[in-house]
């Protein structure tokens, strides 16, 4: 049990480190890969929604699923035809998400019931999220590359953590 789990953690960690190094070394390629993944997702959503449309026995869901399929297919085509704009829109979407998430976290800092330390953590997390959202909104062009770099750094740290955990599991398993 420990051997298979530690091996899977080791491989996952090594893969994360490789992906992280590549993302930091070539953030523009990473952004392009995210755009392509989004396009693939959109096309898969179009296919599944189209299949649902033809599997339904009522008119209402057929029209709704066909509309969703057309919108998803259009999003996939737009992503591939204009990858720069797609990367920009994805960055703006992350900015809005970060800002709204931060606002909710800040409001949670002022809710009762938790200890003072929890309030402080919620406040800090919220302020960091809001700051990220604001920075990405101000410069979304640079934000896409920065997100790719941060993703890469996160992957490296995550990978090293998984490798370390794998080594610890092997050590404990042998003891």
C-alpha cells in the first residue's frame, strides 16, 4: 500500500516539477496551452450538449441543449481563431473571480463565532485576493504571463512537496 502510494506521489511530484519549470521558462507557451485546453473543453461541451439534445424526448430541453452546444462550439472556434483575446478574457475572468472571492473573504473576517486568528486569516486572504483582482484588471496583458509564471512556481513547490512526502512514506514504510 505504502509503496504504490509513495510511487504515485513521486511520479506526480516529478511531473509537477517538470510542468512548473516549463511554465516558468516559457510562460507564453503556457498561456497558449491554457487557451488550447479551453478550446478543447468547449468543443467537448458542445459535443456532449449536442448528444443530450438528441437524447431528450421533449422540445424544451432539445432547444436549450442545442443552444448550449452552439455557444460552446463558437467559444472553441473563437479561442482557436483569436488566442490572444481568449487569453486576455480568461485573465479578466480570473481577475473578477479573485476580486469577488476576496470581497467575500473580507466579509467573512467580520462574521462572529471564530477566533481572532481566523478573522485575521480571512482578512489577509481577502486582501490578497482583491489585490490580485485589481492588478490583473489594471494590466491583463501582463497578467496572463504572470499567471502562467505563478502557476509554474506553484507546480514546482507542489511537486517538491509531493516528492518529499513520497520519500517520507518510503522511510516510514521501511521502518
